[in-house]
C-alpha cells in the first residue's frame, strides 16, 4: 500500500515538471507575450524591447526557465495588475470561498446523484429511471451560467427565499481565523454566521452541482446496471445473504469504483464551473476573480491561477487514486 | 397435417423434408449476419432516443446550412431601432413581421437565431474537429505504441499519456480566457480553446479501445499469419477502435456548443455583431432577463435543444454499438 | 437405490423469457427429474439447451421481470416439504446457502473482486449459522482446509485475484458447503479450469457427496465429467429431457439419436486412427417447436414423418427400467448409425440394441473429451 502511494506520488514529478515547462513556454513565448500584455496596445517597439530586457526575456531559454522555477519555489507568482497585491496572496484569500462552494456542490452531486443513479438502475425502465436519465441529459445540456441565472431570478429575485449574491449578508461581522467562513464560524460558535454562510451557498452550490450531478447519476446508473449482471452478485444471492448485504457489500462496493474516479476528474470541470457560477452570484472566490481578470486583462493573475489550479487538480487526483486503491485491491497489486 | 399418400420412397422423403422446412420456417425470422454498423443502425431505427436526437440534429443542420435563405431580415441592421430606443423598457414581442420579436437594439430576433445557428454549428464542428484530430493523433500514437509493445513502444505510450495527464490538469477554460486576454476575443480563440479541451478525452478513448482490441484473438491470428505490425495496427486495430471515438465526436458537438456559450458569456466570443452566436446572444440577453425573458429564452432553448439532440444521438449510438447491450 | 423418497422432485419445470418487442422463448420446456441424497445427477446438453436456466430456476435466482416459471420442484426439509418454485422470495433467501447451495462456472467472476476471501466465507456463516468474529474466522479457515486449500489463515486475508483458478473454485465450494446444504447444484464447475485441476475438483465434489450425503445436481456439457461423477444422467435438448438413464446404461446403450450423436462426437483413443468422428450436424438454433414435433428433427439423420406430427412423449426405452427417452423413431437411429443411409429413412423399425457395436464396448469411463459446439455461455 505504501509502495503504491510512493510510486503514484513519484509519477507526479514528470507531470508537474511538464506542467511548469508548458506554462513557462506559454508565459514567455506565445504570440503576444508579456511585453504585449503588460504594455498598452500603442506602446512602441523600443518600450517593448526595454521591458523584455527588464524581465530577462533576452536570456537563453534554460536560464529563464530555471529563474522561473526559482521564483515559483519562492512563492513568487508576480503581482496582480488589478490589485497590485501578490498573486499568491490573492489566490489564498479567495480560495476558502471557492473551496466551500466546490465541496457543497460535490456533496450535493454525490449525495443526490448516487442514490438516484442506484434507484434508476434498480428500477430500469420505470418512470423514475426515465426522469433521472432525462433530467441528467438536460443538466448536461444546460449552460451552467444560464442555470445559475435562472436560479437567481426565480429563488432570489422573484421569490426572495434565498440571497442572490455574496458569501455573507452585508453588515454581518465574523471572526476570521482560517479564512474558511463555515469552519471559523463553527469554531467560534457564531451560529448566525454558520446559517448565513450556508444560506449563501445554496443557489451557487446547486448551479455548480448541475454538471457533476448529471454525470454522477448516469455513471452510477450504468455502473450499478453492469455490476447487477456480474456473477459475484449472483453468488451473493445464491448464498442467501440479506438483500441489504448484497446491495451494500457486493453491488455498491463495486459500482462505486468508477464513480470515485469520476469525482476526481470532475474537480477539473468544477473550477471552470466556479468561474461562471461565482460571477453570476458575485461570490468572492477564485472564479469571480478570474472573471474580473479577463475583463481587466490581468495576465499575471491568470497565469498564476492556472498554475495553482493545475497543481491542485493533480494533487486531488492523487488523493482520488489513493482512495481508489483502498477500495480496489487489484490496483494495488499491479 | 398433410397426409397425402406418397407414391414412393423418394416422394415420402421429399414430403417430410417439406414439412420440416415448413416448421422451421416459422421460427427462423429476422436476418442476422450484418456488419456491426449496419446492425447498430437497424437498432437505432427502433430507438426513440435515436430518432428524437436525429430529428433535432437534422432540423438544426438544415437551418444552419440554409440560414441566409431562411432568415427574413438582416441579423445586424437595427431595422426597428426607433421602436425600441425611445423607451428602453419596452420590448417588442412576437408579431407577424418578426416571429420572435425584436432584441434590445431593434433587430429581428428570428433572423439572429437562424444566422446564430450557423455560427453555433461552425464553432461546434471546428472545435470537435480540433479535439478529434489532435486527440486521435495522440491517442492513436500511444495506442499503436502500446499494442506494438517493446521497450520503445511502452516508453512512447507512457510519454504521450503523461502529456495527456498534463492537459487534463490544465484548466482549459482559464487557458482560453488567458489567450483571449492576450490576443483579444475572437471566434477562432473560442473554437481552439473548446477543441483543445476535448483532446484528452479523444486521446484516452482511442488508446483504450486500441489496447483492448490489441488483446483480441483476431490480432493474434493476424500476427500468426505474418501480417506486419504496422498493417495490423492500421488495418485491423484502428478501424475496430473507432466506434467509441465516433460516438464521442457526436457527444462532443454538444459539449462544444455549451462550452462555446460559456466562453461567449465570459466575453471571449466573437465581438463582431454581424455574426450573432447563441452563446453571445444569451449572455447579452441575461441583462434583460427580468424585463424581457424571451430574449434569453430563444438562444437558451436553441443551445439546450441542439446540445440535447447531439447528446441523444451520441448516447443512442453508444448503446447501439455496445456489445454488452447487444444481446 | 432409488427406492427412498427423493430429496427433490422436479416436475414439468418450465421457464419462459419474455422480452418487450420480442417473441417469448421457452428456455426450459417441461423438465422433470428427481435428486436423491448421496447421489449425483447429471444434466447434460449443449449451450442453450436450458440446463443452466433449470438450475437458476431451482435456486430462485432468475430475474423477477420478464420470466415465467411453471411446474413444481418439491424439496424435502426436516420440517416438511416445500415447493421451491412457489416459495416467497424471503423464504428462498433463508434456504439458499443453508439448505441448498450452488457452485458456478467461472470462479474468478463469481467471487467479489474487492472483498477478501475470508469475508466472503464468513458472511455466509454469519447469515445462516449466526457465527461471528473469531469463531467465524476459525470455521472459515477450517472450511478452506477441508476443501484442500493449504495455509488457509493466510488465504482468508487474500483477494480472489491472488488465488489460482483451482483455489478460487475450492473457495467457492467451501462457501457452498459451509452450512452443510442438503442439495448442491454445480453449474459447469470445471469448465474454466485446467484438466488436472478439473479432476481434483471433481474428486472433491465426489468426496463431499459421499461424506455428507448431499444430493448433487451436476450441470455440464462435458461427457467426461458425466462419466466420472454422475450416477444418473438426464440429457437435455431445446428445453426438454430427451433421454434419462443410469450412467452405465446411458453410455453402453444410448437410444436417443441426440445422445448417440453426442457420444459419437468424442474422439476415442481405442478407435482406429483413420475413423471419422460422427458429429451432430447443424446447431441448436436449427430446431422446431416441441409442440410441432421433435425439436431435434432438423439435425437428426433419421427423422421420419412421425417425428413431425406433434410432441413426442418420454417413453421407456427398450432396455426398460429407469431408462427413458423422447423419441418416436429410435430404431431408425440405431440401424443407420453411424452414417446416413438414404434408403433407411422410410424404415419404421430396426433391431434394438444394434448400437452396441458402436458405442457399447466399454462402461463409458473413458469418454473424457469435452463436447464442442459451445456458443455464447449465457446463464
């Protein structure tokens, strides 16, 4: 087991190394390049040359790359053009909100998607099955930002049940310890903040959950259908085990394996979805910052965020692979 | 029961053979032995999912291809601008002249939808071709290398797959956003960004299919007959692995349309107003969602229904081609 | 030997599959047989003849939807007789694993890949014998040891993929015998195994039957398995039994053309090398409805007009006793063996027992090769 984790972690080195090279090339060499991004469009060629020299862009490739790595290692990702603050600082101040939102969305997607997919598979061909498949197809085909908008218009603006924007109600004070609103509020027992924080998560959480939910429903359904036809399920039935035991130990244990992998891969699309959802709900996370960065052409912030998000994705998938191997002994043996 | 007296031995033999053929004929109906694709097609003809999907796709294609002919008005000119501008809160709904009403700038919404279909199709097809082309190239290389094996083959496979892992890790939406921030929003940016995002799926799918085909007995048989490895990979393994890839291409058309809409929403779509695109229209219309919901409803429905059409078709194809479900 | 009341009597069992948009198929079409304690009964036939479906029907393992099961299967229990086919599902769950157990064809796919072997053994002990914790583990290790798995305590912690094919089948057998069932059904238990392992598994099954007095229903297409293990044999064709006889009689004096064909399909060491095999031509798909006539007629070299005039009955064979067959023209087969004789087609009778010359030279124990014609192995 430990050997598996170590081997899998070692595989990260080439991936992360490649990522850094890719991003470096991206940063320095793509059409435009920073000398275009950082200077106004009407800058002269001399000004550009001067900036290139100032940024060390006239040095050989490897020298530049090593310098780039050194800067990253020191946590220096440059400064945001919008705020003037370091990109890393901007990232970490916004990360907790996006993290809480993503976790909410994933919790909704898994806790609704898995049982729904299971029931759809058990009652294959029923109205429930039909609704689950139809609903998930519709969910996949609806643009996230549009769904977010519809939710906002209906539940916040028209019905007024839920707040339409922000992480917390304006004017609410809270004690900041870790940056994670809910975590801090629970630690300090500020229950009004907990409630307010949760309420603000509902609509964006639902919007962000739509794609993962649709994928998980379909995946669970397909997986359960496949496992139900497996010989070992028949063996379990032939042993006269209780239906509950057959379902949990023999059907779900196996049917969940592909879903676990999907959850890992879905975190990638979660970040993309967060950009759209957060901008609709003015949610102060990474996504809305990326959105404003696009409008402001905040080039250093964008590239820094790309690097951080990619790294995070890689580590999340390492965790997913490890948990997968805990569930499936065959992977460990390979 | 025919109990005709038979003239002789031969006659009796023929009679019982006839009787047997008659009895067997009652049971052997339904032809078999057609190719996989043919069989899949005949199964799809019976699937309501496939028929719905195909119908949507065909209508969409017809509208997109004949858009200039169908559109009754210019999608760009603010023909009815003076009706809209004086009072910004009045929106003109459907009427005889403008089937879908006017947009916020006094343009014919129906014509914009029709021309928008063309743009949407263009984005979808080009993005899918990019994803399919690059993905199939990478996946095919890795798959062939893995099947042909050897130290060199395994290493090549490994290298390509690590590259794919990297691509998966990169948030493509953010990459697209960065490109657009650099070179300005354009249709090409959207198409490339959406296409590149699909590369890993195609690559993994084709590689996986090729590896599973490579383990089949017919490959072993071809090898035993002395067929060259290159030929095995190209003429046996590759064609037999294309099924899932083609299904994915159909599904990707839907994804591409939705992703393109998202990029348009972020302000990265084609800024040229003479090429309305559903995503841009939807993003624009959201500002008026409470006062003129229909402005958003048309492009939203366009996107959802079209994406649904391609998804249904793709899913039906997948089901029809799935050997496990074929029984 | 067959004088006591049978443990299980299956009477006119039928299973019909109905699929939406497709014709209903009669997978099992009126099969009757009995099982007795301490005896092995064989159910032999090609893929698709309904033998696996029969076993699943008896175990109550057929899917609920789209399946209609008819007939009866009465199992003798200490507290009275029960009809397995009409028992509520809950009650069936209580019987399965405790009173009746099943061993499947493919030991790898029949074991849960993500649950340790030990857990898969102990769960049945917990369910039916209420054993838990350390006691269950000790009992499980004991069971594995009894079915011939060395170092059982280590094996309990291992997963199915870590075991060899023979070990996996032994583990499955251990689960089947865990609660000393009165009835055991083995569905092609050796098909997926190497020949040497096959023999070991068959020997193990034989020993379990003799030691425990279990009734074993052996389902196979392999006449070698039948010859080595079974006491009584039922030959199935297209969902019906076409011949039933004690082992020695079936091998020495087969009377149904299909049985004769099956036996003729086996290469024999004691036959001269140039001798051609006599395969059964065609495939199971070439058949007619039993209600119209003999389903085997399209593949039979000796069918007569009588064979196509309604369903043939199961009647006593010439040898008498427990030997019965479903054939209206057995003589034709016997006389024309081994090759088709066009002139004989019209003949109505022929000397019984003439086939001795062809197949009756030994007691059958040397038929060891498997019969071919396997199509897709569906349950």
